[in-house]
């Protein structure tokens, strides 16, 4: 697991290139407010929007998620905790007034960028919570 890339994965880079080509600027691998040990893949701090690009294996994708046969009980628990941590992170950010978008690594990054751009437009037009 130590050799597993934490950031700058191929899907992340594709999404970041797409967003950058649309003129959107963001922070990369940024710490989350109130959660210093957790980080967002892409963060729009002024718009209070956190983007996570989730890997199908590590976050138990309903379409492509797999479970290893070797040491199955340990992996099952590990992947369950990953998903639970994702839900806790989402709930924490939403409680602070942030919007959260999760993108699966297998998604079309152009379509994901469309979703993000649409939400940024909505967040830009609405007043910010204080």
C-alpha cells in the first residue's frame, strides 16, 4: 500500500487538466477545514467545494469494485472503513456549508468537469454562508 499513489493519479490529472482548460483554478491535495489529516483531491476554497476522485478498488465502486481473495476478511474490513470515512468526510464538510462532489476513476472526466462547472456556477450565484 505504501507504493500506491496518493495524489496525481491518471484520473486526477485528466480531471485537473480539463478543469484548468476551462479556466477554473483550484488547490490540489489540500487539507480539509476542521480535518487536518484528511485532504481533498481538488479544492475550490472560495466556492466551498471539495472534489474527490475515488478509485474503484479503494472506495468500493458498485460497478467495478473487487475484493481480494487472499486475506479476504481483512480487505473487506479495510474497504468498508474507507467508505465509512468517505461518508464521515462528506457529512462533516456539508455541516460546514461546503458542497462535495465525488467522481469515480472510471467516469468520463469531461462529463465530471461539466458537473463541477455547473455547481460552481450555482455556488457563484448564491450567497455564501457566514
